[in-house]
C-alpha cells in the first residue's frame, strides 16, 4: 500500500462525499452534437477559472471544454474574493464558451444566463428552489432565511472566448459554513446531494439556454432569457444599496433588469439609474 498521512486519510474518509465519476460524466455529456467537447476532473487546484483561461489563451482548449475540481484552494468570486469549501462538498467547475454569433456588447448576459441555467438544473435534479441575486449569486432558503449557496464568475479569455465559473455548496453542514449568511443545497432540504446527477443536470441546462441565446444572436428578449431571469430574480422589488466602483453607492428600489443585463434602481430622487457592475446589498424584503 502507498503510505499516507492522517490528513490524507481524513480527506478521503467522508463517506457522505463520494468522488465524482469522470468517466460516467464524459459518457453522459461529451457526445456527438453536444456543446461539451471535453471534461477534465482534477482533485484540487487553485481556481478552475484561472486554469481554463490559461488553457484557452494558449490555444489548448476548444469551446465546450469543462474543467471540474473536487476542491479549490483559491476559488474566486467577484472582486477576487476567496471561495473555499471542504473537498467534494460542492460543485466547482468552469466552462469555455465562444459565442461568435453574438455581438460582444451582449456577452454581459452570460453570467445571468448561467444563473438561470443553474437554477433550472438544480430545481430539476435537487428539488430546491434557487433564486438569483443580481448579478451572480445563487440563493436558497434555509430555515426561512435567504442564504447564498453559490456564485458565478465570467472572465474574458482572449478576444473570442469567455470562461464562466460556477461554485455551488452542495453538502456543507451548518458547522462548515464559511460565514453565517452562507447556505448549501443540503441545508435547504435537497432531495439528493449526489453531485454526479446535479452536475449533469446543470450542464445540460446550460447547454440548452446557451444554445437558445446564441440562436437568437444574444437577444435576451427573443431568447426568453430576460423574462426568465426577471421571474427568478430575488433582487427585483427590493430596496437595495448598490456599492459601485469609486466608493459610490446608490440606494433605491430595484425595478428592472434592462436589455443590457443592468439592474435599474429607482432612487428617492426620482431617478432611474442603471447599474452595470457593483455589489448589491438587499436592505429589506420585497
């Protein structure tokens, strides 16, 4: 037997968290006519997004490449925030997309599209209602409270590609949560936490939505994306504070998501201000 130390033993001894089956995932997803061209599974890495961006820029990955990690040690959210979780406790993956038929001005819809796809896939496979917090958080209800269970990060990879990364807390227990505001599918009452069917469902949903959006030339209305995003967005109808670059903040009611994917905030001064990027704080329920 190969010698191992105690830390390795604890890493692999959690029977509630079996490893993903890469061969079975490839058989299910990487097929003729499918968007998904390859699927690689690594035990641990710093960031699947960073790895896949580097491969894309070096010309070593095609559209539809999927990179999955059992554990991320330097996973990043927006604003380079750290995202960490125990090994095999969630789904941590990135995909490479090249929407050449879509004007670059509409590529900002990709993280919102991914949110819709993930929420749809999780609803089917885990039986959990997932709401979307603009622009890139996935929310679930734990004990009647809104908790963040996942996030999405889109990054350009050269001139013609985007890498979209997704992190979802699947089996995290209450004592493992990084912050009190975090949640997991298990804590939200998921009917199953087997990550293989969850990942298959999410990637199939993403393929479906991406294909629909791409066929419409990226038009968010014609593809049904804008309407579906609005229906699942927990931010709309709330009083929010948008913390913007340059230490500026806008407070008001989130009233719409416009055709560019921006959040429109109606301020007390009677101004409707579209916000394209920023941190959104939900100040009180809708």
